[in-house]
């Protein structure tokens, strides 16, 4: 009967350890995917910014053309400034999303640490219970 109880406790301990390991692996995978997604978004925003900078440079070159009119210049300037603002907004959003993903990763790490601490407490209690059972076993 004592051996059965010890086996039962060890089985519970193994199950808890497996659950904690599985949850940890899933959280890490989710966090990694989120970080990769945010990096891709940031890179895309950077590419768009570079394209707009090239367009602005091209437009500035056109401004040196004596045939350019003031209205054309103002229109180009407004167009590219608006595009640049949009890209900068996207870049900020990507940055904010990356910050959020980092916070989530830290939260997951804290949860994993808490689960590991609880598992260690459970193991300690299990060991204490096993020792009590062994000490009180009638001979």
C-alpha cells in the first residue's frame, strides 16, 4: 500500500512536470513567433521609409528644374510628407507591438518561474509525505 502511494505521488509529480514543460515550450514558441512578426513589420516600415526618402530626394532634384511651378512643388511636398507620416506611424506601431511582445515574454517567464517554484514545493511536500509514510510503516 505504501509503495502504491509512492508510485501515485511520483506519477502526479511527473505529470505536473510534463504539463509545466509543455506550457513553457508553447509560451516560448508563441513569444518567438510574435517577436519575429514584429521584426518583420519593423523591417517593412524601414523599407517604406527608405523608398519615401528616395522619392523626396528625387522630388528635390526636380525642384531644381526651372520649369517646376510653385503649385507642383507644394503638391509634391504635401504628398510625400503625408506618406512619410504614415510610414512613421506604422513604424511606431511596429515598435509598440515589439515592446508589447517583450512584455508578454517577460510575463511568460515570470509565470514559468512561478510554476517551477510551485512544482519544487510540490516535490518537497511529496518527499516529506513519502518520508512520513516510510517512518510510520508498521513492522
